[in-house]
C-alpha cells in the first residue's frame, strides 16, 4: 500500500466549477500535512498547509480528518490557471523531516 | 520566500558518463538538503537526505555508490550520477530545509541519458 494515495484524475472541469480532491495516508504518526501544486516540468510549490481545524486560503479550502487519515482540498470558482497537478504531502516530523508525496491529482480547467 | 537554485537545468549525456548536479540555497543556510527523483507521470520519490558535514542517508533501493551526494557547505549540495544509463533519465529535484524545517524546492534538473 502506498504511504500517500490520491486519485490520479484527470479532473476535467469548466471554469467556475468547484472541484474536490481527496487523499489518504497510511502512517498514523504523520504530523504535518500539505497540498503542493506542480506545473508541468516544474518543481512543486507549496499551496497550503492543512490543519486539523480546516483552513481556507481564498478559493482553496483544506481539511484533515486524523481519525480517517484523510485529507481534502476544495477549489471553488476554478480558473484556467488552476490547471496543474495537486500533490498531497505528509511529514512524519521525526528527526528526518522527510516529506512523503502522493502521486498527484491532475486538474484541467477548460474555458 | 527562500530561493534554491539548481544547475544545470537540463543535461543530455552519453551512457556511461557521470553527471554532477548542484543545489544551492541562495539566501539562507540549509543544514539539511533533500534529493528527489521524478519519473514521468509519477510523484517525487525521495532519494536521499543530505546533512552538511556528514554522510547522506539514502532511501531503500537507492544505490549510494551510483548517486554520490556531497554536502560540503551550508549552501551547497551536489548529486553526482555516476556511469549514467538511460534508465537514470529523470527529473531530479533538490530541496533545502530552513530554520523551521520548511522545505524549499529547486527548479529541478532534467537528465536525459542517451
């Protein structure tokens, strides 16, 4: 079983749509959670951290359910520029501070 | 935010040659740097964790004698792919961890081995 699992997509949505991505992680000792965005042939960039209480940054809302080991990302009012691959990432916060990446969910926003 | 650079951004080499990739933290000191590899349509896979002044810690399945890592200063880590073969063709990305252990990623190096 992969440590971080995501639906690979692609999710093909029209501009203005709301889209949700899900992610599950296997290690209950995971302490920190993130969503990264990666454009084609580019490095991943931090989109937002994910907190237990849920958090919002503009059109983006992230939620964490520790009991179910489940993380979600909601994008409202999709823009063409949101087209990218969204990576779910966890960190054990042990001495190594390693990030474990999911394989990503690809989003295509069409006009 | 903190800036991490990588050089070269892309490289094409013949099978059997060695390739060195540099990762630099430009405006902060990074005690720890990480090296990742990403094959097409796959996610980033951590190859090794590099700590300044000590030997790198390699992930399971990554050959330390093939992927040589040197982290000689707080702003520079290098990855050398020795005797590269076509199956080593990939996107290599480094990250550098700052004071709060947030990782800042370099722009990546695309390696093609002919």
